[in-house]
C-alpha cells in the first residue's frame, strides 16, 4: 500500500518524464519543419522516445494500480484516469494486434513513399507535353486557370492519384485496418477510429451526419440550380464548378485587410474579447521561405499543467506561409492568427493535474480542438467584425457594399461546403463497411462516385475523393467527421453567445467564458459534453443547419443588424495585453518581441520589417 505522498510522487514523476520527452520531440519538430535544422535523425529518435513512453504497457498498468490505491484522493484519481485514457488510446495490449498494427504502419509508409515519388501533373492541351505539378498546384489551377482545357487536364491529373494508390497497396491497407479493428473488438476500422476519439461509436456519429445530410439537401439543390441558370450547364462540370463560383470577393476585401496590419488587428481583437495566454511564450513564424514546411500548424512544445512541482506555463509555436504583397495574403494572415491563435489560447489555458490532458494527440478530440480555432476565425466573416477592423491604409472602413457582395457569394455555397466535408465521411464509411471479397478498385471507385453524386450532385467532386491525402495516412484516415462536428460545435457556440449577449466581436465576456468552460478542463470531458456545458443544450446539428439554410436576403438582414448593434458596443481603445511573451520570428531570426516592449511597439517593428521585404 502506498501513502498519499508516494502516489503524488509517482504522478509527478510520470508528468515530468512525459514533459521532457514531449518537449524534446516538439523542439526538433519545429526546427526541422521551419528549416532551421536538418537533423531528421535526431527528430526521429526523439519521436521514438515519446512513442515508447505513450505505448508503454507497464505505465498503463502502474496507473491502474495507483488509481486503485486506498490512499488515492479524488484529485489524484482524476489525474490518473486521464493518464489511463491516454495510455489506453496509445497502447495496444494484445500482442497479435501489436504485430498487425506494426505491419499496417509499414504498408502505409510504403504507400506514402510511392505516392511521393509518383509522377503527378497534367498534359498541356496545346503542346501535348506533361507539366509536373503537386496536388495543391493542380487544385489551384482547377479554380483559377482561364482555359477550360487546362482545368480539365488538371482535374484528370488529380484523378490519376486514385488509380495510382489503388495499384499501390491502398486496398491491402484497408483490409488490414479492418482486421485490426475487429481484433480490438470494433465493427470496422471507422468504428474503431470514432470510438477511440469522440466518446461515441460509428452508429451515433452517422445518426448525426445523416440528420445534417437530410437537412442540407434542399439548400444544395437550390444552389446548384442557381449556378446552372446563371452560368449554364457547362458550369456543373467538375473542372468548371469552382472556377465559376469562386468569384472575386478576395480582390474586393484585399485593400482593407493588408498584411502589415494583421498582427495589430489580431492583438486588439483578441484583447477586446478578453482572451489571455496565461504567461505563455508564443513564437510566430508567418512568412514563407525556401525550406520551410508548406502548411500552417500550431504545436505546443510545452504543454500546461500543475502538479506538486508547480505550474507549467505554455510554450506554443505557430506558422503560416504568407507571401506579403500577394493578393489575399492579408486575409490569410488574419485567418492564421485567429485560427492558430485560437488553438494557442486553448493550449495555454488548460490547467489539469497532468500533461496528458493538454497534449493535442489522442485521446484529445480533434473536433473539440477545431471548435476553438474555427470559432475564433469565424469572426473574420462577420459583418460587425469587418466593419470595425477591416480598414484600408487611410483608416477607411470596408464599405457595406463589399460586405454584402461577399455574403451573396458565400451564403448559398455553405450547404455545398458542408456536404463536401460529409462526402469524405460517407466515402470512408462505404469503404470500410464493404465486405472484403468486394474490395476491388472498380467497386471502390463506383462507391466513391455514388457518394460524390449523392452528396454534391456534380458528376464528380472537383476534388476527387481518393486524391484527399487523409484517406491514405493512418493518423488522418476516418477523422474527417471531426471537421463536420467542429462546424456544428462552432455554430452552437456562436448561437450561445448571440442569444446571451447579442454580439460576439469586442465582447469581453467571450474569452473568460471560453477559458472556464472549454479550455481549463483539457481533454477530461468529451466533445458533446463540452458543447452542452457551454450552450446548455445537447449537441446537435440544428444551428449549423439553420445557418446554412438562411436565404441570401436573410443573411444580409442579419449582417445589417449586427453592424447596427455596433453603436452600443464600445470600441476597444486600451493597450493590447495578452499576458504572453510574443516573439515574431523568421526561421532562427527574432524580428520583434514583446519581451522588452509593448505589443504595439513589437507589432510596429514587425510591420516595418514586412514592408522592407517588398523593397
Ligand atoms: Zn486547426
């Protein structure tokens, strides 16, 4: 039998050992991804040491024993139950399943390697020559190329990924994933993935998604009919659809969302919401450069908690690939700052008895994490936020006409957007529920195309299902529902604030409420319970459906009312105090920091530096 103090010591030992390994891995993650270091070997070793910890059966056993000790108090039991859930999400206890899991990882990396080396691109319709291009470049051309023949060629380029991965072992992986899931006692692999992250199984998930699908069907039909009437039958070709529907809203907003003001705009807006970072150190690397990872992300090298050795404050890094001067770069920088800055606030404000509650991987719900970041970046499309914060170089606010125009483009497309996320969920559901004998490339393609047509009406989705990288990787497969749940979580959260206060932007009650309800408990509560705690209502698709079903005129009416409401909302005029050390970096170079200066001074210094880049 252990004494209370001995249990405390064991917990602290576990906490500090995890923190050490997590920190070592994340520092190298950042340095290699930012191109500061090329020591991939050291990174792999550090990652190995962390996963050795996470998948350690002995530690799982220890936590179970400690939790059963008669001297363990309620707080210790709570902390230990967090550790038990953490290890249960990472340890595979059955040796046969362990071996199979290792085999799947091997097959996945073989496929990933083949896919990376795949000859990808399109055939130029004039010269007949092959033009190499990544999937990102091909997607971009499908939206932006003026020559329809080029767009079509790029679309076929994306389709070639599907044929390629089917030929290179994808279906083999699907079969093995299902075998593993069944070995662990789940219906299939999708069921396994949902059950281990969301706190409910596949059946419940698809009850929710079916409801959303049913209730967005009419809005989608209206939208498609509208596009057909406006742009003709040809617009519904998968390679034309995005081209005709994207419009030039970005161009209209650009003068009011300049890159160099992005930082100050973010700081003011978050400060006005009452958001603070609880003494965290934030490192922001926003601008693209050669050798830098080409996707934005937010990771926390130091995760927050408090134990017998004291409180550990956050250390959070985030990055984007902004190109100052490029059309739309200011808006994208704002999106990064609000989205990743939202993740960073979540990370910095968690406060439980162990780091297992505040790290971002399983059993942390991706849906919950994205609800935080997407809730905050949702403000950027609000008419009241735009009116108050989007200003041109002379300080003139964005005109109402521009706001109205963006609503006319974005409101009717909402149902299509939601359903294009749903497509991936339904396609993966069809894939993993297909009997093993039926898993042929022909059957899988037929099932995917059926889903694309049922959900999106077009003969094929402009982004062919199997060209979405998530389906291939072990970590990212069967998690797309997380984005859908998060969309619904965001709308339910917005509804709560709008019903309670009548407004969100510049409302100082928002930050403290997010901190107390969503952030403090880390991952100790399930996604649906979090949403219920915030809104006082069970989690549902209602608010998301209602928002997507608004007619253009209704959406414009709402926007107009929110701008009118600003008259009674005082503008934030104080100093930006986010209770954080914020370092603006560019690789290894620190451009500006709030360590020895105010936020405003650091933002001004960063702004000067950004301007100097263009010269
Ligand atoms: Zn995110």
